[in-house]
C-alpha cells in the first residue's frame, strides 16, 4: 500500500491553527509519527503528516486542502509518495 508524506504550511499560522490542522488531518486518517526499521518512533515536524492508502498524491493533496481550509488561513501543500525515509534530530514518541 502506498505511503504519503504531506507537508502543509499555514501562512501566518499560530500554534492553535496547527492544532486545528492536526485534528483535521488525524480525523482523516493521517498521523504525525513514523516508526523506523529498528522500531523507534519519532514525531514529524510541525505541518508534516504521513498516511497510507490506494490513492494518488493528487488525491492526498485534495484531502489535505480540505483539512487546511478548516484553519481559515492561507496555505501551501506538498505531497509525495514514499518508499523509504531517513531523519535526524526528531523528537521520539511512544506511538506513531
């Protein structure tokens, strides 16, 4: 099943706006945590989400746009399908 990373930047977004975005994306099945091959889990940076599904990146972008509209802020979105990823310096989480 394809995995996607969606980056949503809210123009002049406040922490409260990003909380609204987080809740909207979570309700749509997207998360902010990822697990590595060694089992450790980390939280993605603010405005970044991961999701899985048999849909296209364009469809993920449409879904993310709907979530971003709930903040009533301007926004920019970038979506990419992912097969592997690497990171450094992200905060650990218990459950991705």
